[in-house]
């Protein structure tokens, strides 16, 4: 059944009766991961643990996913230390290999070393890099969760920085994304929440005083920064997307995210040494010839950044995220798309709020 992402549907008559009983007793505490599996997008594609990074990226690009489950022999999976290949892993590898000396991006042998690495070896390298950068990193947090685990456990993983979670149903492993949880909530708001006032409150009511993250917390990239510098900042701060602001005015002009790496190849990797806006114009979702020096920001046609304001209703923000098929909206002051970014709200933030209501008053998460 197709789900309308712009408004909540009527209660699904085919919903599991046992789930209904658990929800009536305790709507939040009664939720289990298995309750949302019917809202998960079909993901029949998998990546072999022995596949190269180049092959894995091509597979992600072909299905327009940010991550896919890794399959293979037990030894390869154990060596990988993870069972999901994510574009954030690619960002981390690029930063680990090239950020300290961007001139290495022009060395074909090093670039081909990256793309020729197996997915299992890439996952191992990512784990080692994370542990070096953050000794407190909990690798076990990325393990698959059981289908009968509390839904709040998965939401907490998303809010803590994980982008995909594997669910073990006993018969198969299903990848659950933030969008899957959001679709589930959007389609069941009347059932899950007898008091609908939470959904109608403004977004600003759930953020810490003074009602927004300041740029001291928001990770921002200037239009004069290089793409590799932007990636380095994203990896260091564990965020999957950053707003790009005009270096002079501070106004939002674009968004740079790990999804912009989906079409990265050995031939285009050296372009990460160029300006972030130039890289986006050349290699983002809308493929076009590389930007010429005479081309101005106004002619780059990078697309309108997706934004919201502190006064927007919570449910409207949720439906907008689902309709646009994005994981976060930047909160701006001033003109809608070209305002000053003061914060970010991600799907993980909304899940926290919808599950915990007024107790979820918080600063926004790590930018999705």
C-alpha cells in the first residue's frame, strides 16, 4: 500500500491486533521494532563483503540508497565489523587518506587503493579510524537489533549518529532507516497519540532556550571552503550533512551531504580539492559539466536548500521531510531558503519528540 507522506492516513485496518493491544496499554513503551517493518522500503539489493568500494558505490548509486546490507561468508563479515555499508564510511575513508594532504587526491595510485579496497577491509579501516579519533566509540552499537526490541532503542541509535540499523527478524535482516520510522509515525499519529497537541506545537517549543542552536553548535561550511575540508569537518563532528553559507553574508546557499558522494569515481575524486560549491555543481545529483571560473554562484543552479523555521508546526515539519525525501531541514531566520541558518532538525530529532513528547525538550541532534 502506498503511503501519503503529506498527511496522516486513517488507521490501517490490517495492523496487527496484538500491536494494537500493546499500544493501547502504553503507546510509547509498547512500541517494538517489528511494528514498523511494514513501512520499510523494499531493499532487495545487497553488497558482497568481497566487493570493492567502487562496486559498492555503483550499487548505491543505481538504487539511490545511502546504505545497503553487506552479505558474504562469515569470515568476511566478521572482519568487516559491521553489516551495513554506508556513504558515511566512504566519507570517513576519504578523510583518513587525503584530508591531511589534499595533494594526495591527485595521486592515481592512492585513489585506486581506496576504490579497490574490499568492503570488508573498508569497514575494518573505518572502525580503526573511529577508535583512534574517539576511543569511547561503541562499535557494538552498530550491531543488528532484534525485531522485538523497543522502538525507542532504534530511535536512540539514530539520534546518537547512526544512519541505518539492521533488524534481525529470525528469517532475514532488514535495514531500517530514519525515514522508515518517520513514515510509521506519520501514518499512526491518531493511534499512537490520543493527545494531538504535541503534533501541533511549533518546532521552537522543543528546543533549548533561547529556542535554537546557535552557530556555535551548528556545523557550518563556508562557500570558500574546499569539498575535502567540508568532508573532514563532517567526519570530525559526526554529521552527514552541513549547510553551505555565503562566505560574506552568512546566508544559506547550498547543502553538502554524504549523498553527494554517491557518484564518486576514481576520475572525479581529485575534484574534492576544489571549492565545495564547484564540486556540488559538477558532481551532485544534477550532473553537469564542471563549473568554469567565470560562472557565478547565481548560475550554478545547485538547487534550493530545504529549510524550515522555529514557528513551523511539528507535524508540518515531519510531512515536509517525508515529501522531500530528505533526512534534515536547516532552521533559518529571514527569507525561507536564503536566510541565516541557526539550527537543524533531523528525522531523529522528530522521532525523539513524537515518542517522548514534552520530555524531549532538547538541542537538535548531530545534523542527521
